[in-house]
C-alpha cells in the first residue's frame, strides 16, 4: 500500500504548498499586464531610421580598340577622377592598307586626359630607346599594383606567351575582372595551370563586371593543349629526315620555340633563327630562363652553308604572311641569306588571323611553286590557339558570376556569339553590353548604360611615320595601284600664260607608252588646247587650269580605254 493510503495527512499536507505557490504566482499577473502594456507602448513609438549604405561611385570604361576587330586592344578605365589604361595593342594591316606596316589605336582621348592617367604599360622600351628614363618594376601573378584609386590584381592564365595574366580591377565602384587573352591548358609546356581558384574566390566576393576574350567564342569544346603540337612536331621531324625544315611561328610563342628546340635536339639538327623579332624574343627568353637550350644547338644564320640541309632547322617569322617578314622574303626570292626550293620542308605553325587569310595563302602558293613541301593551318595539328573556346568561356562565367558582362577582343560575330554563351549560363540580356571603339559605358551597382562617345579609330604606321598616312593617302595609293598615273608637264609664260614648252606626257602603271602612241598624242594635243584656251581667256589661277586639264583628259581616257588613272598636271612659270 502506498504511503498516501496509509497516512491521509500526507495527501492533505501536499495541498498546502500548492496553495502557497498559487498565492505567490498571483501578483505576477499584474506584472505580466504591465509588461504587455509596455510592449504596446514601444510598438506605437516611431522606430529609429536605419542608416543607408553610401552609394558607390560609378566607373566609366572607354574602348579605344579591340572591339569589332582582331587586335589593337586598348581600354581606358575612369573612376573618381583617376584613369588607367589596360593593354596597348596593335593590328596587322589589311589588304586595303597599301604600304602600311602596322595599325595602332588613336591616342587622342588619352592625350586629352593625360593629367588623369595613373598608369600606362608601354612595350618595347629598349627597342625604341625609352628604357633609360623608365622605372621598371617586376610584378608577378598574384601581385597588386596601385594606380590612383585602382588596385590592379594580376591573375595567372594560360596563353601562347609566358607569364600571361588576367586582371581584377578593384575600384571604389566594385571589382571588374578582365581575362585578357587566355585559355585553359591542363598540361602547359611551361608554368602552371590557369588560377581558376582565384577567379572563383572573386566570384564569391562579388564581381561588378566581367570582360572576357571572345576570339574563339564561336568554336565549340575546348582549346587543345600545347602537348598536341609537340606530338605533331615529332611526327613531322621524323617524316622530313632528308629535308631542311623551316618553321614559321609567332616570335612571342616561346613554348612553341621550346618545342622546336626539343625536336631538333632529338633528331640531331642545328637551329638557326631568322627575323628581327624572332631573334630579339629568343635573346630575352634565354636571358630570363624561359627556354632551355642544349649546348651547341643554336647556330647563326650565316653558318647554314656549313651543315647539310637535313641537319638544319630554321625558325622564322612570317606566319601571317606579312610582306616584310622573313618567310615572305624567302617565298619571293628576296631574302639575303636563305633561298628556298625543292628539298625544303616548311611548317607554318599558326592559323591566319582573320583578315590575313589571303596574304598567307599567297605566301603558301609561292612556296609551293618553288617546289617546297608546305604544312599549313590544321593539316597536322601544328598549331593550337591561345584563346578559350566555348566550354572554357562558360566555366569562367560560372566561376566569376558577374552582375554585368562585356564581351571584348573580337569581331562582331565573335562578340554576339559570346553574348549567347553568357545567356546560356544564366546572365540576363539586359545586363550585357556589346560596345564599339569610341563608345563609353558607365557601370554602377544599379545600372549599366552607354553615356558618351570619344575620339577613336586607326592610326597607320608606315616606316618611321606614325599617323601621317591617312584615308586620303590610302585612297590615292589604291587609285595608283588599280589604274596607274598620267603626269602632264608644261612650262607657261609668266606674263600671258601661253605654252612655252610641252606639254610632255609621262605614264606609270597605266599603259605601255610604246604601244599606245596614238593615245599619248591625243592626250598631248588636248592638254595643249586647254592650256592655250586658258591663256586666251586670261585665266591664270593654277587651280582652275589644273582642274580643266584633269577633267577633260579624264573624259578622253575613259572614252578611249574605259580606265580612270590618276591625272597629275605639273605647270611651271617661265
């Protein structure tokens, strides 16, 4: 039996503490009501306003090159009164730019804002005697560069040149990631793999905008590794055991040069270099330790005749068919030290840059005419691109996760294809900007918009002249190249303007004078008639007289030949 049944006092005594407890709890009701009243009063009171986070300043991006074209990359960033320049590129001239050596961006906008520029990168200082006054500071991937309000972070990427980097531009407006020219190579010939982890970290921290290389945006899949070229070279060296091997490639592609050296050593050949840029790059690469050169492997080009052809490899410039390059001079029998022909095995280890297909094709044709065996383009995988294909671009987009995206480095078809790729990984079309050179876009946390247009375009470099060849000069060169030139020379009396001697007719690139005597006589007679008529009518203004001569003779030539040569009257007073 339980204690409660044995002793009823226990049951009664148990009630007493409960009653006491109830009495103690009762006063708390009043406290509880008071608390509720107090909370109600607090709710009715006006809550203090939260402080708004300060609005970040906008950043402006001006494109001076690299959009709707291949090469000539140059971009200006501006934030809070500070400017920095990213890239300083050049482009090859196209077929219409007769006599032009290279094309560079128009620097007018930079000159107008020179006081705001906090950093500029200039190439080839030593070559142009600028290295002495310049302060050179070595920076590696992972380092930061402070330029005004900009903090530039260098990020290791893979490309066809050693130590290539992309950049993260940390600014008061936010972070902008610019890949530069890049690709993913899991087995690069030199250096490590692209720093994907850093791109991912930046994406997690928040990226305002991504600017990415669009050169290969239309190519599916992945860019092949450089190791494939090494395998192809080995196969071709084995095939060409009895031939002299000549390999044309980009002078800046140091990994490709190393592959050539490796194969030459394996097959017992000596290596010579041709082309100023090729020699300069090799000297710098050896000095900095970017290439490993076995002893006694490299010879001077003047020593070629001391070795049998099958023991020679000649590395040269000219993979893009440049008119003054070493390979072009060989093809057209204009090289002072190398004559090509049957028995030469020539490898063009590069794909033509868009616009260069015709010039490269012409060089290949000339080499074939001379009996050379030529391997070019994608015949034996003797070249892999230095630019990312579609799957690589998608990966970068997925890692960086930008708010805005601007495709760069490519023609319109490349930029538009890159837009499609960005949309396929989830970016909204309204947050993508497709620009053009001369346009300025402004980015902020809340919007991206085009705000201005600045001076931009092409500056032609012809010999030592920079910018002195313009559209008018090129038009005249094209005219001369297509239809030739007619020069009309006459001496006029200083008093009354009658013809003292001439007119003499000179033809260049128009017709063969000895076989066109009648036409030359007709031109001479008409020019004399016009000059004498002007004399009789007291017309002495040089401009009026020359225009009469050009217009009337042009009509005569078109009527008799259907051609339109340039007509140049030269009049002298005696």
